[in-house]
C-alpha cells in the first residue's frame, strides 16, 4: 500500500532555534577555554529580551561580559536587527551558576551525566542520495538552508530570518519515494514585499532543493498560508532552548528519547550518545548491512556502561541481526568517555548544529559533525 509521510523543519531565525544557537554558542565559549567544561544552558528569547540560565563548571572562568558578547554576536550573525528584536538593543539577563556537586560526583568518575534513553537512525532512500537521512526531513532542511544561504549572500533581499518548511513525500508499497506531494514554506519578510513576490522567491529555492527530475504542481506548494508574515522571530513568538527535538533529528521517521541536545556539553549522554548511535547506524547502512537501522541505548546517572543496547533493522538486514548487535557492542565503546574520545567531542564544535539538523550534515576538517563520518564501513563489512 502506498503512503504519505511528512516532516517539518525550521530556520536558524525561528525563535526556538535562536535560543538553541545562543545556548550552543555559550557551550562553545566554555569549551574553547576548558575542554572539560560542563554546561547545561537554557535560553529564553522574546521581544528585545534574552534570558540565560543554567549550570556551568570550568577551570578557566568565563565572565558575564564574554557571555553577553557571545549572545549578541550569535543573534547578529543570524540576522536580527529589527525594532522588536535587535542584537544591538536586546536586554540580556544571565543566571548561570555552578554545576551541582551531586551531579559532578558521578560525572567526574566518567559516569553518564544523566539517566535516559537515546536513539540513532540511518536510512538508505531508494535512488536518492540523502546522506542516509529520511527524505522528508532532508528536503525540509535543504529548502530552508538554501533560502538562508541566499539571504546571507545578498542573492535575495526582503526575506527575513524566521522561516518554517514542511514536506510530504509519497512512497509506493515497496517504500520507494515517488515524489513530493505537498510543500509548505512560511518565511518572514519585509513589509514592502507582496505575497506574490514572497511566493516567487520561495518557489525558486523549493524547486532547486528537489531531486533531479522531480516536479510539483503550483497547487501543491503553499507559501505563507496566512497571507502575511512580517512580525517574526522572538518578537512574534517566544523561543526556548530544546523545543525542536524532532526537527533536530529524523523528522519523526525514527524514535526520539525525549532529551534535547543544545546547551549541553558532551558528558550529557542526551547529546553525545545520540550522536554516537547515529554514527553507528550510518556506518551499518553505508556498509550495506541493512537498508535502515534503529539503535537505542539507556544510561543511569553516574554509571559508566549503558544499561541496555537495542538494534532493529525493520526487516531490512542483509546479515544476522543478533550477530550485528554483538559486533556493535564489541566494536564501539558506548561509555561516555569512549563516545567523547571516538567522536572528539570536547571541542567548540556545537554552534553549527543548532540549525538545519544535527544529522545528515557533512563533517569537516574543523571537527564539526564527526558523527557523520563513515570510517567504520570497511571494518564492519569484514565482520561478515
């Protein structure tokens, strides 16, 4: 039976993503001073107000002035210099304080920074390169990233930072994508732009983001369905860190443990273990051992080893699943320290993750997105 599946994404200027970016910029600030710094940063943003709260620990102090400068620079780079939310005029309140000694007691012994469950996922889409991501979330992010790049480069004008997208994909009964059924884009814009002008700009980047040969009728593209989107960002809607966890991961195509990523240093397994499981799942699928792979792991605070490890290929395995799970446990160190070491996570690499997804990205020489490397493919193949 054919089916439809929909995922949404939001831009770097969405109020919640502004907060994720601020939180991760502060994480990077601390890690740039002390690789073993601990952070749990929460940000709230509303009309010309940013409030920061959370727990930190660092061998080298970070001043309030440095935090404030980081907040302003982050918001400036996103592109907010509007009457209701400007990097120059925002009032910044900081309530950062020292990490709880009770939490530090377990983490200092290389235990997990919290209890919880985390998931990782990878999928090979038939006939389309999506960097082993589900197609709907991949395209939703691509549309907004392309629109944002054009805004930053000056290729387009009149389009403002806040935006959302939503893509519905039609699949046949074998799970092969047939095309985009519906696409929704809402983008903030300057008041002088007509809705026809906004639509033409958005359509250009929608069409450029679709796989080669794909077409979608005008009637199936919705741009700014309310008819106007001038007031946006934190001036139009209060933002909070960690409210876009499905946008950050797999667009609902795979389970999510519930913990947010942004604002957390890598001792927090909510973040680091989810990265590690994506790394493992991607290498499994890239090695051709399965068409898709779901992994789950669970931890207890202060305990080094995971309490459980689960693997499911949803019937797509080309090898014995029990053997595959055993190899995963043998090949990959799932202790917090092992994850940090394998993925080189104690570095200021987190701000770029705050928008357009933590997964399906391209690793670079600066150490970003190490969990997207496929350097275990050959080793996994040799096990079978």
